[in-house]
C-alpha cells in the first residue's frame, strides 16, 4: 500500500467534470513529477487532494497512510502531514511570518507547543539557507512580497512543517533562474525517506534541479502515461502529440 494512494478519482466543479479516473501512488522517499497540457486537470488534482471546497469528488478515493482523507477538512489534512505549495500564494496582512510559522508548527507538535528557542533557531537557519533577509520574520505573511519571495516562503513553510507528503503545484511558474535554483535547493535539502514529493509542472527545467524517480502525464483528466526519469527528456523532444498517439494506440 502506497503512502498516498489516489484511486479512480473523479472530481468536478459545478457541472464541469475535470478529473475522470485518476490513479496515482506515491511512497515516502519518492519524487514523482506530473506534467500535462493546459486544462488537463493538474492544479485541480492538487486542490482536490487538499480538500478545496469548490471541488466535488463524485467517485474514487484518496488515501493517506492507509486512511481515506476525503471527509477531512483542509486543516485536518495539513495536520496529518499533507502539504501543498501554492502556485499563487496569497498575502495575509497583519499576521507575521514568525507568528504564522510558530502556530502551524505547534499544531503538528506532539505536545501541542514547540519550544520557542529551537523553533526560532531553526527558522533563522532555514531563512538564511533560502537567502531570505532575517527582517522578513517580522513582516506580514506574503505582504508586499515579489513572486519569487512568495515561493521561497512556501518552501520555508515546508522546511519548518516537515510534512510526510508534499504537493508542489507549479511552484516554478514565474520564477527566474536564480529563484528557481534557491527554491529547488530548499526542496532538495528536505528530501528524505520520511517525505514523498509530487512536483506538478509545465516545464522540464525544474526537473533538472529536482530529479524525479517517476514521471506521470495527465491528459483530459486521466494519467495516460507513466515512466522513469528518461520519460522527461522524451516528452521534451516529442511533445504531447506523441503522448496522445501512444495513449490512443494502447486504449
């Protein structure tokens, strides 16, 4: 049994069906990449995994550590260890980064409250690793941040929360090469046998920094092709028309 198991998942928003039978298994210690053309359902999948209320699951299941999470609220899924790096992180004025991180870390701490000294030390070390100025700790969450700064903030949260399963929803979109390098550096530092990772992306370039063990291609709401890391280069060379032809030939 996989640590994250998506079984025949169907989901829609309003009357529009988007996911039409997604099957995917990810174990801790593995890096999976998910690619696909626009409108294939990639971001919808990440939203459904985290329990976005706008989406209705009409069939199938999502299991994390052997238990269905479909009836869990998003905060319950996060507390269980599922973490989503947003494509478009929002600003939360009036809530400082240090306060936000402390409350979130407390929520997952076995005793309900993490010691302040070690927490602050770790936060400052992680901020320095991500090349974030120390003054950011007292700023409002994502308030006035550039796109690259918001994405670094997402990775800082991941480094502090230490989740069991991370979904990166096109975290690389809008990043210049330096910001992409820093974001990838943070992700690679966190990779270990206690964390699974799903990198959802349009672009092959992030996968040169974060090396996937498996690549899945989503088209029209279904995973139509899966393979090893060599599939990344093959997709780059042949494009999605080749994937469509292969999928049609095996249908």
